[in-house]
């Protein structure tokens, strides 16, 4: 009896045994799956880290610039009192270099020597003379920007040990730079030009101020148009509109516009604002209009969410004491929803600040040296400036581009940070 | 008077109108026996006056600025001598540009003849006249509005209702802007595209295998006849978007699953915003990253492995685009997975399923429509992405599916065709609008489907 029982026990495989048998394998699968998930997140964060490291690594040196000290004798022979603004300041720089390196003879050698100094030095001397004509005839020691190749060399981007053919600098130039280094006449200083100048073909004279001002005007137009219009549209859709086909159509439109590629808005801007209405090309006004159309859906959607989060009891309370619907919205609902709307607007503005493609279509890619003074002046914006510099062949522009990206990212961080703080501060749980 | 001064003047006028209206309301109320006999509070009378002063003038202002340049240019052109007017359209445009540049004091491309000089003076005069006329008309319109409304103010006037009605119309107008934008996009793209299809048949555009949009300048020029078969461009777009999705879907989906199902609150609070930073970085930054860091890396890797990798390979652009899209997939899928009711999971657990089995066999099938929707949205994002491909992908329209080769995309072609000289009578420029039309239609199609799928999915569990 007992025997038979145990025999039956052996033959019978209970479900729990099957489960136990497979359990180790299933747990392994579980751990594996979990690991996949974790590694996906790590891959994502790693990409973020590599991106930032590569940008910062490429760009942090751009905040310093190599300067050369020159002993300039403001020779009256070069500086005609009559027309100081058109005098030969380039010649003045050249003669200064000749006195510093008296041993350099021959035309090609001299040309190589002059190449060490940026063409910006002449402009610097011109500005000095125009500001104070009394310095003519005096000798002044001053720091002028070095050429971008010299700058790159001192920042270690060129190999110096290889022969003439490989680098952009010749052996003679290298020797002169070494000589200057021994005399302590060449050193890196904070790059003020980068923050105060407009664009330039010479990397050492190029700055982002022009693009920053252009971005400011463009965003100003965008903000002034998109915030009131967006809020008004959201109020109508959320508080007044009846549920009908027309409202549905508007909603579908807004949702779709939010997902239309930005370049299509550029095509719209080109065809409508430039070709049809004849607005000026490259102007922040047109850029702002295009970006307004682009950011409106974002702002409307965010504003509607903010209005929805205001509890109905507030509305009923206002209506109950006899307010009209418009008064209820203007006096009670809108003030409560405003922080949420502002948060959405800031996020929309941050996106507009980083937008490039539609602005290329309306001619904001032009090479513009002057700082724009209004919304109809030709201008460019920060991201487009980054695009333009990224396209330039000079090695020094890689550094400038990365630095400009760092500035742009800093602005974006600031705006998004402000949005988060605003949300945290005014977020209400009803 | 410059437009901004006119606008400021109007603003001041409107504030005066507000004050006048309010004072008038007090005055008529005083006669009737006190403010309580007014229908509305006095500020509404002021607001009504200010609105009637400002809004019509503002509408006129917008209309005027939108049209005056066109009218003045036409006037100036019709004033030009017959010899210049007979020039072909693009040459004539150059002359007009010169005239405008002369007026604004910019550098002039062509030579400045006496006729151009005179035309420029004419243009400047007309512009000044137009501005002066605008100022006069606008301000008188404002004053008329103010006076009329002010004279009508009486204690029985329903000022609040009138103001609210007016404001409501303004609100409606603002919300209709979305529809106007869509119509504007469709019309502008369609209009230029039909002009393109008059020169190049639709069939050749959609099914042609050769894309080389450079048109011959002279008739006898060799090798640049212009071919507008867009298949290589479409294929390049598909290739790069495909690579991007191959990166973004697994990584994004697995991150979403981990964040929604496994991660504890603290980890989630840190990792999710960090991942979303990826979506906030401007695309031009990704483009630079792709061109400077990723593309050389892939080329070097390829050459050590003995592969021939182009320096503008589809792979580099696609990989970086994939990184950009990760957060789009992950946050949308995260929402979708979180919306699956807990009861489904509890049921699976109670049957003895492990967590991963529950996810694979219960949660994901339940969330599938939503996930598909989010992937479709991401695909539309990838197809429309511009800066990464402009900076990292090439211009050569190769008909290939090899990710190491250079391919081009729809957006790259739009940008290259429209940057620089635009001639709106040549198929080269118009081709950009035809491509734009395709892009708009395809992304619209994807978006509509995706939004519908997601919405239906949400309703299912609500």
C-alpha cells in the first residue's frame, strides 16, 4: 500500500514542480529584462553626458584669446592729421612688427611675419587714434589680438614638432612665436571680443553680441504677439466656446500645428511674409512672426491646461455673487491660471530661442557684421550664428561654435529653470 | 513718422479716450442722480471708448503695413522707363532691390544711374507720404471713434455688455488664427508647388530616380539639365529616419518600461527630467555634435574595420537624430504605460507571473496602441527634422540603402534650394515647395493617425 502510494507519488508531476523547474530560468529572464531597461536609461544619459563633454571640451578655451604685446610708435608719417579715419593703420602695424623683428628681410618673410597679427589690430589702433589724436608721435605698448592660427597653436590644437607642410604655420613663424613667448610678449587673456562683437570672417574678431541682440529682438516680437494671442485663444476655447464642429476644427488644427515640422513654417514665412507682403528679408520682425505661428500651439495647449486646473468652484462662486462670465474669467480664473500660462510661455520661448530651420528660409543666414538696432534691421540669431560658424573651415571657428553653443544652452537652462521655479512656487493643489 | 511712433501715438490716444469716456460717464451719471443710476460701472464706459478708438485703427495699421510696400513698389516700377520695365522678372527684381537699398543707405549691387536715383527718390517720397497718410488716417479714425462713442454715453447705455461682446469677438479672432495658419501653409505651399508641377510632371517628380536640381544657366551648358525625380531624396529620408528609429525605439521604450514599472520614485524623479533635457537641446547643437564628433568617430571606426565610410554618412546623422528622439518615445510611452490600469497587473501577478512576464504579456499588449501612436509621432519628428541632417548629412542624392554612404533628405534639399538666390520662376526654387508639400502631407497624415490612436486608447481606459 505504502509502496504503491510512493510509486504514484513519483509518477505524478505536480504543477508546482513544473513551476519550480522553470523558476530559475524565469528569474534569470526577469533580471535580464530589468537590466535591459536600466541600460537603456544609462545609454540615454551617457549620450547626454558625451554631448555635453564634447561641447564643453571643444569650447571652453574660446573664452580666452591670444594677444600679442606691441610697442607701437604712432608715427606721424603714417597718420595724416587731415583724414585720420582713413589713414594707413595696417602699415603702422607692419612697421611696428619690423622694428620688433629687425632681422626679418625679404618680402615673403615679411608677409609671413605680418600674418601673426590679426587684421583687427589696425582697427584697434584706428579707434585709439580717433579717440585721442594726441597720442600721435608717442610710443605706447599695447596688446593686440593674434591671428587665429597663432591662437590655435598656443591652445595646443596644432602639432608643432612636424615639418612645415603639415601645420598652417611655417617653421619661421613658429620661431618668431617662440621668441615672443620668451620675451613674455604673447599671452592668453579673457576674450572680451567674443561677447561684444558682431560676426566676422576672422575667428579672432568674431563675437556673438550681434546674434544675441538679434535673438533678443526676434524673441521680443514673438513674445509680444504669441503670449496675448495664445492666452486669448485658450480662454475662448476653454471658457466660452460651445462644443461644436467649428471648435473641434480649431482644436484639431492646433494639435496638428504643434507637430508640423518647423521648416514648413519657414516655407510659409517665405511665401506669405516675404513674397506676398513684401516684408524685409533677414529682419527680426519676420523671424518673430514665423516663430509666433510656431510657438502659438504650445502656448495655447499649456494655457488651456492651466485654465483646466482652476477648480469649477471658483467659477461658480464668482457667478453666484453676480459676476458676468467675462468678469469671472478676468477677475478670478485668469489670475489663478496665469502662473501656469507663463510657465508654458517660457517653455515655448525657449523652444523658439533654439529654433533654426524656419529662420534659414527667411534669410536670417546672411553674413551680418553690424549689431541690429531695431526689429527691421537685418539680423541673425544665436542658433543660426552657430550654424554659420559650424560651416566655416577655420579650426578656430570650431572652438567659437562650441562656445556659442555653451552660451545658448546657458540661456535655455536659465529659461527652463525659471519655468520650473515658477511652477514650483505657484503650483496649487486644490 | 515711423510705424512705431504711430503705434505709440495711438496708444496714448486710446488712454486719453479711456479717461474721456469715464469722465463722461461720471458726468451723465451726475445729471441722472448718481453713479448708481448708470447701467455699468464707469470703467466700462471708458473701456468701450478706448476699444472703439484703438481697435479699428489697429486693424487698419496691420492691413496698411502688410500692403503698402507692394503698392509703392508697383507704383515705382510703373514709373520706371519702358526699357527697364521690359526686363525679365528676375532682372527687374534686382533693379527694385537696388532702389530699395539706395533708399535705406545699403550697398547697391548694380550701377547707380540717374533713373535709379530718381526712382529711389520717388520711392522715398511715396514711403514718406504713405506713412504720413497712415498716421493721419489712423489718428483721425481713433478720434472719430472716441467722439462718436463719447457722445452716445448715457446712463442706460449697456456698456459692460458691449465691451464684453467686443472682447469675445477678439478672443474668437485669436483662436481662429490656428486655422488661418493651416490655411496659409496649405495655400502657400500648394500654390508654388502647382507652379512647379506645371514645369515638371507629377509622375516624374514622384517616381523619377534621378535628382539633380541644378538648372543650366546657359542653354549650351553641359551636364546640368536639372532632373527632378524625388525617389532618391525620399529614400534617403527613409534611411536616416529608419536608423534614428532603430536607435530611439528600443532605447526609448525600454527606458519608459523601466521608469514606469521598476524604478523607485527617487530614481524616477532624477532620471526622467535628465532624459527630457535631450528633447530641449536645440537641433543645431545636435547637428554640430554629429558633424564634429560622431561623424569623424564613425569614419575612423570604419577605416580601422576596413569599411569605406563616407564622412557625411547616413549613419552619423541617423544615430544623432535617434538620440534626439529618445525622450519623445520615452515620455509618451511612459504616460501610456502608466495609464494601463493596475488591476490588469494585479491579475497577472496573482496568476504567478513575474514582473517582466506581466509587462511583456499584459502591460505592453494593453498599451500597444498608445505606444504605436507615440512611435508614429516620433517618426513624423524624424522626417521633419532639419538641422541635424543639414549639418551632418550630404547633398548628393544617391539611390542607396547603404548607411555608410552619403544620402540626402527632403529637408536638406528644401534648405539648400532656398538658401541663396531664389528665382521664383525656376523649377529649382519651386521644387523646394513641392518637397515641402510632400513633407507637410506626410507628417500631417502621421500626426492625424497618431493623435487618433492615442485618443482612442485613452478613452478605452478612462
